[in-house]
C-alpha cells in the first residue's frame, strides 16, 4: 500500500476537527499531542504543525546532543519553519480536502531508495498545497521525535533498558 496511500486512506476515514499522521517508528516526549494541538490553535494562521526531529530530509532535522531517552525528554524547543516533517504531523480538518495531495501519484514499490524518493515527492506536493493555502505551513512546538537514533542496535538497547516502546510512549501522552 505504501505510506502516502495509507495516509490517504486514513484521511478519508478521519472524523473530527484534526487529522494526525504518525509513523510507527516515532518516539515522542511527554505531552506531545497536547502540545501539537495547542500549537495548531495558538494562531489562526497556522495550518499544520509537526515536531522537530533529529532525522529528516529537506532541512527539517535539527542537531541533537542528548545521549538517552531522558535527555530527549529534556531537549524540547519551539521553532518556526516553512517545512514540516510528516512522520508526525497534525493539521485541521478544514484543509482535509487539500490533503488529497498525498495521493499516491507514483506506483508503490518495495525498493527502499525508491520508496524514500516517492515519499519525498508526495510530502513535497502536500507542502506546496499548504504553502498555497492562506495559512502558515508549519510550526514546530515543544515536541521532538527521534527516529533513526533509537532504531539502531544501541537505540533498541536504550529502549529496552528503559522499558520504552512506541505504544507506551503514545499511551502515556
């Protein structure tokens, strides 16, 4: 099915005022969802919010210096950017129709490199739609996600040591 097609399916079935896209390999900080929602509605010109991250494409990653999960929890910041990393993103239902830009325009594939390229293209289309909408495209609130660092063997060890997993991180937010 692929990430973009899965997003489309979820968006189509979504109910309520907000749509949250969340990858399955994301580690989040305490109160991450509450902070995303607060940031989305803090300014009526904000169209979408997403977290800062230590691992992302096209200038959305920030340098990090923490060594463990507690360090990650302490490493939060508020930034304003023109790009949103879509592994975690929250946007209002009023732009739901514009979210059709996530449509799978290229045939899905199982090749890792091609999938990455394909995902960037669909993200770029969605970014373009947000930029053309009369709202700011992205604000990154007091939330951080950490992907690649914690999926390495060392990262898996850290998650095991602290008894952490994505389900528990979400459940406790």
